[in-house]
C-alpha cells in the first residue's frame, strides 16, 4: 500500500477482518488517521499549500473507502454463512414436523373421532332445545292471543264509554254555542244601532263642514280672482312701461348708429378724395397730364370706365 495514497497504519491491510472490526481496533484506527491528517500547518496563501490541503483531504476519503470495503467483504461472508445455516434449519424443521405428525397420529385420530361424536351430541341437544323452544312458543302465542282478545274487549268497552261522553259533551257545547250566539246577536244589534246613530251624526257633521268649506272656497276663489286681476293689471302697466323704455332705448341706439354711419361716410368720403387727389398728383407729375385731364381719367377709373384698372380705397 502506498503511503501517500492512504493514512492507514501498515499493519491494518494484513489484519484479519474479524479482528479489524473490533470496537477497540476501530477506535484506535480513527485516532491514528486523525493524528496523521492534522499533524501539519495548513497554508492557503500559496498554490502548493492549497494543493497539500486538498491532497490530505483526499487521503482521508480514500482511507474511509478502503476500510468500508473491508467491512463489506466481512458482511458478505457472514451473509453467505447465514444462508447455509438457514437451509439446514429448514431441513431440520421439516424432518421434525413430519416425525411429530407420525408420533402423534394415534392421538390425532382419536381426537378427530371424539370431535365427531361431540358434534353429533351437540346437534342432538340442539334439536331437543329447538323442540322445547317451539313448544314454549306455541304456549306463549296462545297466551298472547287470549290477552289480545281481552285487550280488544276492554278497548271496545272503553271506546263505547268515550263515544257516549263525546256525544254528551258535543250536546253541551251545542247548547252553550246557541246561548252565546243569542247573546252575541243581541249585543251586535245594540252595536249596529249605536254605529248607525254615530254614522248619521258624523254624516251630518261632514255635510255641515262641507257646506262651510264650499263657502270658504268660494270666498278664496273670489279673493284669488281679485288678486289675479290686480296682478295682471300691474303686469300690463309694467309691460307698457317696459315697452316704452325699450322703444326709447331702441331709438337712442338707432340715433347712435346713424351718427356713427354718417361719421364713417364722411371719413370715407374724405379718404376717397384724398386718394383721388394723390392719384391726380401722380398723373400730373409722372405722365405730365393737365390737372383737368388727370381728374377726368381718375373719375373714369373710379366709375369702371377704363378696363383692367381700379383704385383700392
């Protein structure tokens, strides 16, 4: 075994498997591997130091796998031996069961026969018990029939008595009902009379109140018509005043518009005359026309007398 591949003492691989897996040997082995695994200072600052740490971890893992495989070998050997033992156990059990049946056969045959005799006796006793129960049941049924007949007779007599009592009570209730209805009829007649008198009184009061109400309504109607006539008169007077104010305002607005229109026309006339004078001045100065001819030409242009020409104001 290579020392750099595992952390296992040299004597372990050659040790018998049965001895290797004793608790004290496993405990000592764990301590030895732990001591080798931790007896150096880990250095993570260099690549070689980090590789050494990884290598030491791999050694521990391979040591675990090695010892575990040895344990699997031992368990497999034990399982094969256990199977062989189980086969021989079954052979022995089957042989003993067969011998037991052979030795016990006379007793077994006797027990079977005894069981058949007991079953026959049980059936005989059961049949006898059923006959006795049937006899008792017949006697009980006869007794019940007799009791039932007595109960029916008693019930019949009780029903006859009850029917007589019901008839008597019905007769008493009918007499009481007739008496109550007679009292009610008298009371109802009194109530109807009082109601008729009260109704006539109420109707008379209603008629009087209605007549008063009609007179009040007539007075209210006449007052309302008077108020309405006065309101209409006031509205007519107010409407006449409003119409006068509207006409006066409308006249004022027309006068204002007329003055504005006259002022606009005067302004436009002055503007047109100024433009015409300017055009005449230009014809005199540019074309060398006399003033009279220039004014004549401008007048013709204004009146559309010369084609393709116009003056914009």
